[in-house]
C-alpha cells in the first residue's frame, strides 16, 4: 500500500486555516481602515463646524477688514467637502464641491441639489447657522470623495486579493494536475514496457508446450493462452494511458457482458453477477473497449473485496432521468460494506485504500479513464454503510 501523505489527508483543515488567516487579515484591514476613516471624519466635522461659524460671522459682522481673510482662508479653502446652504424656508442659497450636471435647466439643477441634500441628511444632521432676529440658515454636508474612497478601500483590496487567490488556486491546481498526469503516463508506459519482455517469453513457452507431444491437447495450454491474451490486453491498456484513445461506437450491452464474463470466472463463486438493461440490445456507446473493460474490472474487484467474497453485483444500463437523452448510464451496485459520506470523494484519490494489500490506484485510474478519455463521469451515486454502494458511470451515446 502506498504511504499516505499527511498534507493531503489534512488538506481540508489546511484550506480552512488559510481561509481563517485570510479572514483575519481582512478583518484587521477593515478595522484599521475604519479607525482612519473615523479620524478623518472627525476632522472633516471640525472643518465644517469652522466653516459654519465663519459663515455666521461673515453674515453678522460689519468689520470689512477680516472678511476677505476669512473668506479666502476658510470658505474658499474648502475644495473637497460637498456643502449646501439653505435658508429657513429650505431655499438653496449656496453649494460648493457638488458636481451639478452641466447644461441642465435651473429647475433640473435645483432638483439635483435637493437629491444631494437628502443624501447629506442621511449622513449627517444639518448644522444650524444663527443669523439673528430669529432667522437661521442650514448647512448640509457629506463625506469628501477621499473619505468615501478610503471607506471602500479595504473592500476593493479584499476583492483584488480574492481574485489573485482564485487565479493562484487555479494555476496551482492546473500545475498539480499536469504533474500528476506526467507521473501517471510515465508509470503506465514503464509498466507496459516491463510487461513486454516476460509476455514475449510466455508466448514462446506456450508455442513450445503446444507443439510438445507431452502437453499436446492439455487444457492447461489453452488456459495459459487465455492468460497471455489477458496480459496483452493489460499491456495495451497501460500503453493507451497518456495517448489519445480511439473511441468507437460499440454495443455497450455486449461490451459489459464480455467484461463480466471474464471477471466472473476469476472471483469467488459466492459472488453473483447480473447485467440488466432498459435499453435496446443493440444500443451503441462511444468507448475504447480495453480501457472501458478496465473500469468495470476495477469497480467490480473493489466491490468483491468490500463484500469479502460473498454477495451480488448488479450492472444496470439505462438512459439518464435528467440530462442528455443521448447519454448512457451504467450503475454498478454491490451488497458490500458501503462507504461513509465523509469518504465518498476520497475513494478516487490516488493511494487511498482500506485494504492491507494494494496501491489504491484502481478507482483513481477508472475515474481518469472515464472523465479524461471518454469525456464522461464516474462518481458514487449512493452508498450506505452495511448495505452497499452504487457507482455511476455516464457515457456518451
């Protein structure tokens, strides 16, 4: 059995830890920015209070000498904070730093300013400017563009970081899949190469035994021939990994029955196989027979192990209830130990196995064959501990 790599076993926790750290950084950024926003908002409030006091002084004073200085240094110095002043009857007297649309009629301009006043009221209560004799003006204001940008800055920053994180995740995933594919292909090609030499030797020995008077006509020679042909099929399978397999329209019922026929004679007699179909018996599907046989073999062998060599396996061909009617569904149901929900996705990971012997590559290979080469899907449709499991294969018709 391949050793389990701890980092892959803990990858869900690692992902949660990364998300938690990212949220912590984001929260710290938002909190710090809000502190700065609060400080700047207080400063703008003080500036507007001074603005209002200056307006009241200018209106009430008769000293001309200081008016020019106050007007230039306080009133005209406000280049950022939007301000609108109205009288007690809500008539607009003055507006500064408000981007009134150009070229509009006076009525439209006033309507626009009243809309701005409504927004200002939502942000801050108006400042009352007492002008004597029971009269008063009202000064409305809202945050400057700089303060608004600073308020939304952490959100923009988090969005950018999130986008970069998504790009990095997909780049890493693509790189990892590419590396895994190279490992798969290299392993498969080397296995096919290593099988070639003993296979050639076995072919020679079979011919020798067939021509020998002592073994001529012996059933063992023909059985040896069957196993040689099986090894040739296995070698072809490994050779096809990494290459673009040729898919042909094959009778899917016959292909499935042939795969089970070979497997049934090589597993426990206490395991029963049944192939059922809701399709016409001549229904074709786009498959590569050596690779598709491998998928059925891997799933069924896992089922036999899960049943401890005793139980039933049913292979059911049908059309999908949902999805394209040109697709073909093959459900493979066993009466084995079942799979817990937490392990349904892990069963397809390379190296994952519950057996004392084995490399944990069978279901991983089966999934690659169906999804990468046949452009279909392979997943656990149903499973319940103690009752069994159904693997679903979806093919293109």
